[in-house]
């Protein structure tokens, strides 16, 4: 994308926002309790870096408009580390950065906030080899380096709500994810002191077993006190979100969503920290899943927790969980979701609790520099 186009989009978005909001800063947009993941940039995991519009794709303006019209005002954008930074420690790929900025400007024009979500599971593919974060081949300094450079590249984009620094880390070794998250927070804070940093839990960010695998994350330190912990919650038998079996064989019942997310919410309350449920969803092929979704959303709302539905995007039309409209028709899940998107009880800005946070302890010898 050419820079004049970027400048024009920026000016238009700024002008419209000022007309709508008067003297209110763009960064102070109100946003709804629930959002949506618009997928595409993370596709083609076996074709890295891949070819745009063949192996991966970015969401379109009409998709942003569709969800904005539904009342969504926060978009989660998954992407692959290897596409933004084609060699570890290298400069960011500006062509890919500009593609991402196009989507961010489209969201800004419609008043939507954005979460940038590294969809790498604690890995990085290098010439077909999968490197594991914390190993000799992928020291955690590289994750810090990447997000520090992202903080520089996107510092002018005021509608970025958060950097979600790693999607579903797993099997990294004891304290590796804690240490990587801490280093990354410090790296981002060297550049940006106001941006929210989202930290997903270990063991695939599973809400149901959050305390078992991620209790140590409560000791993370942030000089800006703007960490939000991000859990994922699905309702099938193995909490994978694949829903490969029938409703009966998945062992589903109407309160299973509440049961699955409750351990995470209890942990949030107990430790006086902020929480978010960055992935959840149900398949469209059986209407019995819809009451589960409704009860789940009602429980999040009652506990002042925000979240993003998984998922939508231009290549998700045949995906059972998808909210992507087909031939102009809404998916069945949208009828439930819009009731909470547009609820008067939108409390995303208040998803914290007044409990006193736990006393931090030193789990490693890393310094802030």
C-alpha cells in the first residue's frame, strides 16, 4: 500500500472521529463488551511466509462495516510472527506492516478498537523447522525484540487497544512463558507506557485449568499496571473448539460454558487483576448449542468480563463456529451474540476487581533492561 493512501485514511478517520466525539481523544473511544476475531493473516501455517490471497488473507472493509453495524467495536486480529518479521531479530517487513495498518485504519474509521494477536503458540517456523520459545534456537529475547519493534511501528495508531503477545503458548518448560511475558512487557514499556498488554495463559490459555498452569502469571510486573490476562474457553469434550462429535457425545449441557470459565473468573477475582476471554464459540449445526452460548455470555456480563468470539473472516464461511455472513445472511450464533454486544450493560472498561493484588515475588534474575 502506498503511503499517500495511509495518510489519507488517517486524516479521514481523525476528521470523522473529531466530528463524532468533539474534543475527546480517539484513544478514549467507548467500546462494547464483546468483540470478534477477524481471521486471515494467520492462515497458511504450512506456507510460511506464504503468498497473500493464496495462503493467507486480510479482512476486508465490508467485513469491518458488517460487524461495526452489528454493534461490535473491538476487533481481534490474529497474525503470524514469521510474516511480520521474516528473520529473528530483523527489522519488520514494512509491506506486511502496511497491510495490517490498512485494516487498523478501516477499524479506526468505524470507531473500532483493535487487538493485535500473535498466533504462534510459542513457536517460530524457520525454513520449515519449528523452533520452540525458550530453546537455544529461539531465546525469549527475540519475542521481546519483536514486540518492541511493533510498539515502535504502531505507536501512532491510537485505536490499538492491546498487544496480545502470544496466542495459546504451551509445552515450553517451567517458567519459560512467565519469563518470556515479563521480558516482553518490559520491552514494550521502553516504547509505549499506555498500551494494554494481553498475556494468555500457559497450556493453550485454557480457562478451566488456568490456576493449575498459569497461577504464576499473577506475579508479572508492569510499571504501567495495564496487563490483561486472556483465557480461552470452548464447550466440547476436549475444550479444543473443534466440536468433532455430536452434542450428546461432546457431553454438553446448558451450563457447561459457565462451569468451564468459572475457574478463570474466580482466579481474576481472587487476585484483583483484569481478565478477558479471547476465544469462545459454538457450532451452528445444532440449535442446542445456542443456550450454552447465551448462558456463558450472561455469566461473563454478570462478572464484568469482556471477550471476543472466535471467529469470522473472509475464509471462514464454511467453518461451523463462524460469524461470517453468507450471501448476506447472518449466522445463527449472531442472533444470540448481538443481544450482548448491544446490551446496555456493556462493562468492558470495568473488567477489573477491587481486591488487593498479590504481593509480587521474584521468579527469575532478569532485569528491566
